[in-house]
């Protein structure tokens, strides 16, 4: 299989060169097809962009479901469904519930597709500049609160995987303020977290502390999950 030389981008609703591919005119038909990929790499692609492409350790994309469905995160559900229908008491134990994972395991679970800290550092992707803004778990784990082992800093603390992604920045204010308390509470202790209120404001927090970046040639902007005070003129932190 090949990674196509061209990709369709939703925002301009047009084809363009796939990121990482040369913009020069291909020298042959095979070059025009794109980049030939190893079978292990293809399996990883299908593993994140489809469901059930690998079953019983066998890669079989012909039986895959397009996109991310329930079993992509919860694993095989036949036994769970059968137990529910029969009224079995331990039905909840017959399927994986990622919501019960410890914070590190939870972020790594999402990072299986969105790239963990280890993925990025281990593959030398820390020096590629703004392109690594796409790897939300890696960026999140560089945040000060994560390094202080605050158990509330996980992907699912802000994102509900069962609902469409919330686009409006104000929708996340309540999550921010659960830790960073409003007005006059800057010195208050809250479950071991200082909870200092932002001196600038308490609305649209992510627009300042989680800015968006648009990597070159990707035709899309990405929210930087490295939560921090962004100083004007400071370089992008890798």
C-alpha cells in the first residue's frame, strides 16, 4: 500500500500535497502514487483510523469498520452485550472501561493514536517545531500541572469521547475554573492545588493559555495542549 501523494483537506475542500511529500513533479508513475509503506506502518494507520482491522493479532483490513466506533476504545463487546441482555450482574466487568484508568494510563491510552510523550521524544519529534502541536498527549504532559502530578489533568477531564468535539473556547472555562478558582481565591488551597485565579480574566481561558497554531501545509489549526502562560514573542516550546 501507498500513502497517497495527494490528500483531500476539509477546510479548503480541495486536494493538496500530503504533508511530508515533495511538491516537485513526480519522476515516475510509482512516485506519483506516493510513499510505499511497510506493512507494520499500514497496520498502525488502520489501527487508529478504523475499527477491528486487527483481530486475534491478525491484520485484516477487509473486515474493518470505517472510523472510530465503540470497540475501538472498549474492545470486543459481544460478551458484554450478551451479559446485559441476560441480566448478568458482572456485565460491566466484561468490557474495558478506559474511564477507570489511572491518569498516566488514561493519557497514554488516548496517546496510542494521538502520540504519547514517549512516542514523540523516542522518535525525535521534539525538534520539528510547530508540527508537533498535533500530538496533544505529549503537549499536555509538558504542562506544569501534569508535572506536579495533578490527577485532574487528563484528556477526558475536558473531552467527552462520546460527544462531538466542542469547538467554542468558552465551553472549557468551567473545567479550567474547577482548579483555578475565580476572584479572591488566589491563596486558597484546593485538594493540594494552589488554585490561583488568573489575574487577566475568567472567560475563554484556552485562547490565552492553549493557543492555536497552524502548521505549514496542513490547512488546519491545532490547539496547543501544553497549558502555560504564553509570553508574547517567546518561541514555540518544543
